[in-house]
C-alpha cells in the first residue's frame, strides 16, 4: 500500500476514535445536575461557546433505563440573540433562543 494512502487511512481511524471519545464525553456531561447559580439569559449572553441551560427541559437518553438529563446547549453560531426561539445554532445543529434560557451567574 502506498504510504500516502496508509497515512490517509490512519487519519480516518484517528478521526473515528476522536468521534467516539466525543460521544462518550457528551454522554457523561449530560448526566450532570443543573447548576445552582442560574439566572435568566440575556441577548448579550448568547455568544459562541456559551453554555445555555433550559431547566424546564429534561431529555430522555437513548437508553430508556437512564434518568432524564438536564437540558443545555453550547452556542455554535449566533443568528439573532434577541430572538426567543431561533437566536442561535447549538452544537447539535438545531436553533434555540432566549425563551426559557438560563446561564450560570
């Protein structure tokens, strides 16, 4: 096998290992409890990298035997931070907004 093809295959394998590690880390992070120091989010809180909490939302993990997990998202792209429902795109690719949003104080 040509060394450049082998190098490409090695990169693909490394990428897959990183993807699996990311999924495991996310699953563990979703198990945490809501922070005690939450305050309502403002438009100025909606910045790339911010963690936005939705205390009224509890997600049911894929494994139905596990307890529901706290609702939070990481801002990946800001659209209109004043929008109640579509102010930003999160790390999961969906849009969310200020409605029901909280941040750590």
